[in-house]
């Protein structure tokens, strides 16, 4: 499954919409990125997102805070962005330093600017199948499944991982499309036997090549949401690809889709804040 190609098409449409919003309002959509500390991987991710914003006609405002920042200080910075009419969407790069209450920081993001889909408001909207911003990686996974005409009705989807912004929302979005969903995690007993039942497998466990080809059901669709040292995912690609009908590579699969959905939702937020109907643009 070519996430790079699909992400490019989504980003092209996003850029066209951003240009129309800019023409109508005189102001380009703006994504605020917030980074606490100097974790090298996080710095790289933020820079990459800023570059993608520029290509899509979205401006960026970067807020860089020291690693010593307190929860209260971070909440104050995010609250200021939430109240700033020039900001369309807010991205808090995670993880944050351990001493910070990450959930409190996420909840400081106004629901209408939660373009990364990390607040409880967005989580509830996904759970109830209501309009709102989806968590970007699960949203990208669903776009890939739709693009490759994967009919989820009645399929057994297994999600390995239960994080609040990846595993859990991925399962909810799959359930909304009539899949039967099983969540697995670090305390799941006999994990391999459950993975072998999956018609659709979402790997989001955060361990390099944790899932091997022998555990893939022949003909299964495999979506690898992992990215680990050595440029590998959570699935051993070669052995899994030999059994799967469709599989996402790492890199080039789910990763590009995550950023594409982030940019798309930023433009959607900008349109909503300007009172514009995207269908009319």
C-alpha cells in the first residue's frame, strides 16, 4: 500500500483548498507547533511538518520551550495559541518530558484547533461517529483502507496497541466501518493466536519487527504504524508481505499519511473558523 503516493494526492488537494481560503480571507491557514525540550527525533519531526506546511500553502508558527517547562507553563502557552485568531490548528509534539502532565497539556487545545486529534473531545467524536478531527495516524490508516477498496464489513480487525492517540482510536474508527475489533496489548495472553485470526491487522506496539510473517493470516491486510530504530516498523516486512494481500512498508506507508491528514485537518479548521464551506471552495 503506497502511502507516499496517496499522501501526495491528499496534499495537492489540501494545497488547492489552502490557496482558495487565503484568496477568500486574505490570510493563509496557520499551524502552530509546540516543542518542549530538544529531543532530536522530535526536532526532526517538527521541522519535517513545517516543511510540508510550506509546500501546502500553510504557514507555521513554532513555539519552542525548554525541557524544564512546567505543566502550568505549557498549558498557558497552548491556551494562548487556542485563543489566538491567527492560529488555525495546534500540534503539541509528543512525547513531552516525563514531569509534564501530557493529558493536561492536550486538553488546553481548543477542540476546533485540535487538528492532531488528541483531546478528549476528539476522542469522543471518534467513538460516537460524530463530526470532528480524527487522530492523524488512525485517520491515515482509514484513508489507506478506503483508497485500496478494503471492505471492512464483518472483517475481524486486530489492533496491537492501545495508546490514546493511535491504538484505541484506530479500533473505534474500524468499528465505525462495521469491522469486528479485537484490541491486544502487552498483557494479552497468547497474542500470536489472536493475530493469526486478523483479516485486518494494525500494528502499533512500538517494538521493532515484533510481528512475524508466520503470524499473518494468508490474505490479511497489514497496516504497520510503527517506526523504530533502523528504519523498520513493528512488522517484519519481508515475511509478512509473503502472506498478506496488502501491506504498508516502513517507511512510505502509514507515516506520510499521518502528516497528510494533519495538513488536511488544519485547512478544514481554517475554513470552519472563517465560516467557509469547503464544498463551496
